């Protein structure tokens, strides 16, 4: 049997067992075809993501709690959150007979564009980007940028349209009880969305696939309970502070919350071309999000270092801009970053965009190291 025939048989066997609402492997769209690959198209996407430097660096980035994961390994970091999203989404996807390879690829890639210091870092970097005329920074858009243009020394990953759309369309901050895929989305629609968001014109978007819809809602399921467990572990809140009217419906620990939400979304989406919660569960989840924002994300104990970190983004951005403008080749923006990029990236990317990309790629620890290196003078003993 010829290789091509074997590959077609594999695709047909798997696609025939998927839901009629699932994304078929045979329908995967890629700008540059991957020839002579025994792997399925979305498996290729998953592998390119998981072996990337951007994915590995996620282990050193804040999920919610600054530096906590560096001193307490029980605290969730960005890569752990990503794995939780993947596990939860695959559980739902398997129950609904969706494409698990697409789900896993999108889950592992959805947060590649996050900055150091989580959503606070995202706000700080966005402020610097706007100040220097390159538009607002959004981590989901930067995740797409990483897989399209930034990774692998500036070549990008050449992922499928469906994976790329699921990555850029995720938004766990927006509350929605129901998501219906926009199956007629095009490459042009994604480009318009990206530009509008950079121009500070907020645009609602929905994924083009059922799998993308699962990722978007699984993102919330993954963080809502773990953030509570981490907050309790760090003595920011106590478990009995969770309102009884919410815990009676969803549960009062991460395991019960995940179990309730996964079961509800599966039961309400089974055999349908939509992904949705029941109104009771969806509304309780909305209230739990509000509780988290009030008691955890805006907690003064958590944010007391916020101003220092914000100032750090300003200092690093200005320093690297000057280093590039003066061609200071001793700067780490060259030694640790630009020297490894290809000519096309260097010539097509503005100085401010280069600085944005360098800072966004940093882990928390490396950010702190760079800031100390720049701001703390070196004292040399002269004999």
C-alpha cells in the first residue's frame, strides 16, 4: 500500500467517527502544506507548539500570583494552567465526539502570548505599546503572532487556520453561557479582528469551530477554581468566604467546581451544534467570577508590588529602545534576542515591536534579572 493511501485511510477512519459538528482532519487548511507527514494535520500543530521555546517559557510566567510559583511549587503557573485547559477541553471534546487533536493544539497554544506577571503585565506592556505607536497589546493576538511570525527564529509555525483561529478567539475574561461557532469565518475576518483590537476598537468574536468554542469555555473552567485554591493556600481568602448560594450550586473546591461545570456543559451541548451551560450553572459561574475579581484579583496583598512592576516595564522598554537605536550590541536585547532572529524579522519589524516581542517573551525571573541588571549599578574595586 502506498504512503498516500495509508494517510488517507487514517484520516477517513478517524473522521468517520467524529460528530457531524466536529472539525474533520480532511478539512484542515494550512498555508504551506506539510508533505510526507504520517501525522494528522492538527497533531502537527500540537507538536510544533509543544516543542517551541514560547511554550517552554510558559513554565516561568505568572498565572495570577507574582513570583509565588518560584518559591512555592504548588502554586499554578502559566504552563500548568495551559495543561489544565487541555485536559478539561479534551474531556468535554471526547464526550461530544469532537476533534481531540485540534482541541489539544489550540489549548496548548492559547496562552503563548502572555507576558511576565500575568494580566497585570499585559496591561503594563499594552500601555508602553500604545505610548510608542504600535497599538494595544492583547495576549490572544500576540499568541497568534507568535505562531504565525515570531517563533522559530522569525519563521513561524505554519499552523492550520482552525488552530490559529481557536488560539486568537479564546477569551476567558468574557462571560458567555452559550457559544455557537461562526463556521463561515475567513482569514480576512481574523485579520480585521486583530487590527481593530490593536486600534483599541473592541470587537466581539467567536471561534469558527466547535473545538474552538470548547477551548474558550474550558479556559474559564480551568482557572476559576484553581485561582481559589491558590488564594486559600496563600491565605488571601478562606474557603468559607465563597458565597453559599454559589458553592451550593457549583461546589466549594476546585475538583467539585470542575466536575459540575464539565458535566453541565456536556449534558447541555450533547448532540447540538453549540457549546453551552444551563442558565443556572452559567449564572452561578458568572457570580463566582465576580467573587474572584473582588476578593482575589483586586486583593491589595496580591497587588502591593504592582507599581514597582509597572515601572519596571517602562524602564525596560525605554532602555531597549535606546540600545537598538544606538546599536549597543552589548545589550541583551541583541545578545539574547535579536541576534537569533532571521533577516526578514529584523527588517520588517519596527524597533518598538522588537522591544515588545522581547519583553513579552520574558519569564518573571528573567524580567527581574534584566531590571536589576539595568537599574543596580555595578561597583568595581580599583586596586
